[in-house]
């Protein structure tokens, strides 16, 4: 019988992957997920890195490179955890890191297939293109989707459907072949003021442009500053929740350094259900 929870093991492997790739400390002592111009950011990030035992000394990677590698590590974590919840969330699932930032990546999913026609219409009509702008162009970092089921699976407990009924349901393979988007995950290695609202804008576009049920919309980040976390975590209506790559360690560092204002803000987000740990994400996606 297992004595160590799988999700604890996977969380440690998640951090180990970051420590050997992008979670590094520069020669000046600034962790790669900190803002080197902010003493508080460096102090908090350094405390987290110390707890996670960051020992690699190197200079910061370019922002895009860090972002892409963070997406890869997050994808691997979800691939290792979410499928283990099949007893809670049955289905044929695919965890996928979006590749190439394709304009219509989202259009491969059943709730958004109509965006292909919208894009074609916009290309053919400059007035329509000007009116639409880019609101319909959505490029998630990671997606989780479910394949439609064949009638044999649906009828496995008894005759539930046949050609005479349920002719439009997306979950039925005979009706629709496109995968159903279950979750859109935005990965932000850090959160800077000029990019803080990107995730919110993308979430609103997912909400406005869907046909069918709304997928989970979440953000995963390694940002150390509670004030910057609050810029996307507080408020409701767009993002389900923000998940921190090391929330337990973040809280520990803030308490140990008697950063009372930061702790109060962090507590508001946690107690309000707006900020959780990366380990909470797979279970929340099984809802």
C-alpha cells in the first residue's frame, strides 16, 4: 500500500523539473522568477527557492523561453495527475500544450469550431474584420479536452440512446467528432503590470465566444509578490482561480519575514478561494 500520496510525489517532481531548468538564482542572488528591481520580490522568491533548494547559479532566461519551459513542466504535471482521477471524472482525456501559437488553435474544440468560419468571413470583409478586432483569437497555453463517446460506452449500463434520440448532444461521437474543451490553462512564469490583464482578456474571450458549456479557465504562476498575484486573482466572473507553483512555501516565507501586509493580502486570496496551490489544480479540474 502506498505510504506517500501520489500528488505529493508529483508536486516534488514538478519542483525538481523547475529547479533543473528555469528556477535558478543569478550571480547577484536574484531568483529567475523575481523582479530584480524589487527588493521584496527578490526576498520572497529567494526564500521560496531556498526551501525548494535551488542551487543552480545562472543568468535569467529570456521571458519567452522561461514561459515555454514553464508550460512544458505544468503540462507534464497535469499529464501525471489528472488522468489518475478517472474514477472521479471518467472519459477519454487529452492534456496538450498548445504548439506554435496558432491563430485558431481554439477552433479545434467543439464549443469554438464556428470561429473558423468567423475568421474566414473577417478575412473576406475588411469592415467586419475592423468591427471584430482580435477578440475571437484565443491561444491557450495548455488545454485539457475530452473525446466524444461512442454509443457502446454510453449504453454500457443499459440502452440509453439510439438513432431516434439525443441527435445533437456533443458528447455523442455519432453527432460530433471534435474534442470538447474541458479546461484552458494560462501559464505565467511571472506577472508584470503590463501583462497582468492578458489572462483576464483571454478568459473573457473564451466566455463570450463559446457555443456550449464553459470550460474551466485557470492561471498557473510562479509570481512571488502577493500584490501582483492579486491583480489577476481578486474578483470573479472571468478566471476560475489562480494556482501558485509553491503556495505553501510562499506563505511560509512571508510569515517568517513578518511581512504583515503581504500576509493579509495573501490570506484574503486564499480564504476567498481565489488562490490555491498547484497540487489543488487536478482535483479542481475533476469537478
